């Protein structure tokens, strides 16, 4: 094997090893990332490169942990595809029992404006999940301990014992009073029944009996009054003690009632919100209850999807670039369209305007006799047919590497693309195995230094490389090109005024 | 003692002179691409199997030891991260460099030393061909390019060696092993390893070629110089590794 080819294959292999390894460890996000910051009280358990998850899906990385005004400052790299609003929340949650944490991001909703890049996410909660629950338990335990200490104090124990004694006595007295009076009450009720019968009878004798009943009733009333007079003081004292003790207990319990109060308030707020939603108030309420609004949104969404699908149906990249051939002192221009129906497959159609054209050499040998001497003459004829060449290739993508095969400038061949970074692409093509000469090797590096800028500068890229490197017709080149995709096409089509 | 110090200082001066000449000629055309390609083939392509075998076994041993230790904490999946970080930051560049010193560094010294004792170097100088530009500079270029390239292969092979032992011998969950490995390894770890390898390539070649050019005393002298070159290169890359690691930690935070 040719030494140059061996070295080329060696370096391509090494580049692939390093590139794939770097790519796998780099956690790139499609479409790039944007930066946000957050200030938190506690960064314990978080590491550089810890995941930022949205609904359990990794959507970014914790790029840096620093200090700002004595608090932890997080620098977050979030996927560019994710829209983050000003009401976004971020929370530190435990990833595993090993004590590692991740950041859970709630990106917020459209009720708040979109949060610009390099801004601070204001709602940050770092004590959460298991640690938060443990904190609450510790707090409750502290309060319980304090309560128990107070209860166990001698003075309070005496009070409680006294309360219990008084409660026992009061219960006994009350029971006795009720027993005594129940008999009287029974007699009164019997008398009352008799009175009612007599009243109905309306006789004088019966009226006398009624008088007797009333007397008896008076006696009962007096008797109750006597009982009450005798016990009033004792009863009042008991009730006072009971009231004081209950007040003491109520005060102690009030201290641990804060959390319950919070829960009640939250529940109350949730009830209010759900009531509003159920009544169709607010944006969410309208969305849930207004069928017409929902149908309108669904129709608009369907129409947009149809529009995008019918417009292109697949990813399309349009590429036009021109290379200055250094040794040939000419320009070679390419126009390619890449159709990508799936993430791992693409088709490339292209036209190449090559000033050198298709060069074919014809060597003929003839004999000439001059003055009886026979001469052998070799005629070397070079024919340049046409300037326009075609590319028709099919490619498969394997992560950062793409393999291509098909027609390269009217000749069969195959190629390898390596995209270690979105700004840089390296390509190698080998084609034209037909002639006696070695196949044509074309190596190209492409850089997109303006990709981070606004359109149309982001479409610009620069190229450099060499053509036909193995044979004598080798040439070096550099050039400039434009490359845009179907998203750009959509915006261009969308901005064209309708007739 | 005084004689020893004076000899040491004279050698140091000669080495520094040689070192600065090498640095200067690295940037002066013409670059002998044919020579460079020849040395890339010798140092790079022909060393792939031995480098791969060395780091593969290194990765296996490291993985075996770490899994046994981490099993105590039921954290054997984290061995993947430890193997990958150790491999990309330190082991791949250092082991590759040591293997290349043994295989190519010694060969460089012996080859140039033999040329010196057979007066081929003198003949070149007589023909106004600089031995430094003709013999040393192409080797330096080749080493600067091939050491990182072989280190890249060593990284991949070493990590696979660790994975092989973990997944197929020790029965560690392969998915968890890979997950923790790629979670903790950063592209910066790999880049720093490759930068170290390029510097090692430069150091090894300069030392070995210097000893070759300083050879005297026939075949015995060649042997003595070859041994000295191998020992000095090995020590030099370990010292350079420490210094570079310190600088990376101090200034780049990695």
C-alpha cells in the first residue's frame, strides 16, 4: 500500500477514535445551548456537569458552580430548543441514594415573558425531596421534644394531676346530681301528664289536683336551686382550673400548628384555583372549559403542521460554494441539495462547474518512414469534454461520522465526513477508479466561523483542501460558500408576500 | 567532584544549544515531507499493535483493581469513570510514551549513534548537509504528530480493556458502567492528554537524537548512549507530566 495512503488511513483512524470519544463524553445538545444563571443557598451534592432535567429528560448541564455574595451561583447550559419563561423554577433533587443531585427545571409557561439568555432564574429551591422531608421531621421532633419537656416539668405535672382530680370529682358530683334530679324530673313529667288530662277534663277537682302539681313543681325547682347553690363555688373553681389547663395546652399546641396553618392556606389557595379553573376563569380555565377555543387552537396547529409538511416534507440543505484552485488559477463552483428524510440518512444531488472539465488522454502510436528510416511516433491527445459534472450520492450518518457513496463528479466513489464540532467539518472523498492512474483523492476542511451570528452571516462558511492529491494533477484550493437548511427556507417562503 | 560538575555543565550547555537549534529549525523550510512520512510510518503505524496491547492490559488491570476496591462500597459501576479519567489524563499518554521510548527512542539513538561512530555524520557535514535538519527535525515532526495520534488510539483501547473486564469478567452492569464513565469524563480530560502526548513526543525525540549525535567510542558507546537516552527520556516525561498536570490544574482548573 502507498505510504501516503497508509498514513492518511492511520490519522483518519486516530481522529475517529479521539472524535468519537470526545463526542460521547461531551454531551452535545442539538442546536446548541444557551446560558442561564441561578443563585441558591446550598449547592451540596451538585457537581460540575450535573444534569439539568425537565420532566425527567436531560435538557442541559450545570456548567459551573461559583460564589456570588456568599451564595452558590449556578451557570446552566440549557438546550436552545427549550423555551424558558420568567416564571421558571429550578429545584435541587436527589438523583440517587449515593447523595448525588441533579437540577430539576420547570421552564414555566407563556403567562410570563420569555426569559432572555444570560438571565437569572429567580425561583430556586435547593432543599427539596428527601432532605426537605428530613428537615421537616427534625423541626417537628424539636417542637415535640420542647412540648414533652414542658409537660414533664414538676410544676406542670402537678397542675395536670390537679386537673385530673378535679375532673374526676366533677364527674362524680354531676352524676349524683343527675341521678337525684332525674327522679324528680320523672315525677314532674308524670304530674304534667296528669295536669294535661285534668285540663282536658275541666273539672274543679281536677283543677285542685293541678294546683297540687304546681306546688310539687315549685318544690322541685326549689330543690334544684338548693343543689345549685351548694355546688356553685366548687363547680366554678373546677371549671376555672380546667379552663387554665386547657389554655396552657392550647398555647403549647399553637407553636406546632404553623405547618398545619400553611397546609390549610395552600389547600385553600388550591381550592380557589380549582374553583376558578372549573368556572372557566383565567387562561387555563378558558382552555379547559371553552371547547371553541380548544378547537380553534387544534385547527391552527393542524394547519401549521400541514403547511410545514407540504412545504418540504423532509430536511433540506442547500449549499453553494466556489473554490479558488491555487495551481490552476481558476474557480470551481458547486451547487448541492441534500435531502435528509431521516436523521441517519441523506441524499445529495449536485452540479459542479469545473473549468478543467473532463480531461481524457488518448495515446496513439504510429510508425512513420522518412528516408527509409522507420520512426515510431507517439501521439498524446488530450480532450477536454465538458465543464459540467454531477454529484449523486447516498449517505448514512453514524453520530459525528457520515459515509457517502455514489457518483462524485461523474465518477463512482465514496467519501467520509467527520463533524467533531458544529463549527468544523472534515471530508475525504476518493473516486474515479476507472483509469490506469490512481483514483482521485479529495480532502476538504470546512469551517463555519459565523454560525453563532445572525442570519445571513451564519450561512457563510469557508473551505480549504486539496484535490487529486495522489496523482500529478494535484491542486490546492480555498473558497467561500453559503449553506442553509429548510428552516431558513421556511422563513424565506413565509416572508414572500402573497399575490 | 569539580570535574564532574564541570562536565555536567558542559553537557547541559551542549544540550541547551541543541534544544534551541531544534526549536529554530522546526519553523524553517524546507520541510522534508518524505522523511517525515517515513518516520511517521516507523513511529506511528508500526507501533499501533504494541501500544494497543500495552494500554489494553493496563486498562484491564486498573479496572480489576478498582472494581475490587469499589465493590466494598457497592459502587463498582464508578470504576468505569475512574478508569476513563485515569486513562485519558495520565495513563494513555505516559504508557504510550514509555512504549515508544523503548521501541523508537532507543532505535533513534542507536541509529544516529551508529552513523556518528561510522563517521557518516561527519560525511554529511562535509557535504554541507546539516545532520540536525536532515536527521533530527523530521523525527521531531513525526513524533509530535504520532504521539497524540497513538494516544488517541490508546485512550479508546484502554477504556475498552477496562470495560471488557468489568462487563465480561466481573459482571458489572455494562450500561451503568458506560453511563458513569461518559458522565464523569470531560472532553478537556482527553484534550489535555493529547497535548501532553505531543510534548512527550518532542521531549523524547530531542533527548534521544541528542544522545545519538553525542555518541563516541564505537559500538560500546552506542550501547551506553542508548541506555542513557532511554533512562533520561523516561524520567523526563514523568517530570514533564507532573509539571504539565500542575499547570493544567493551576491555570485551567482541570
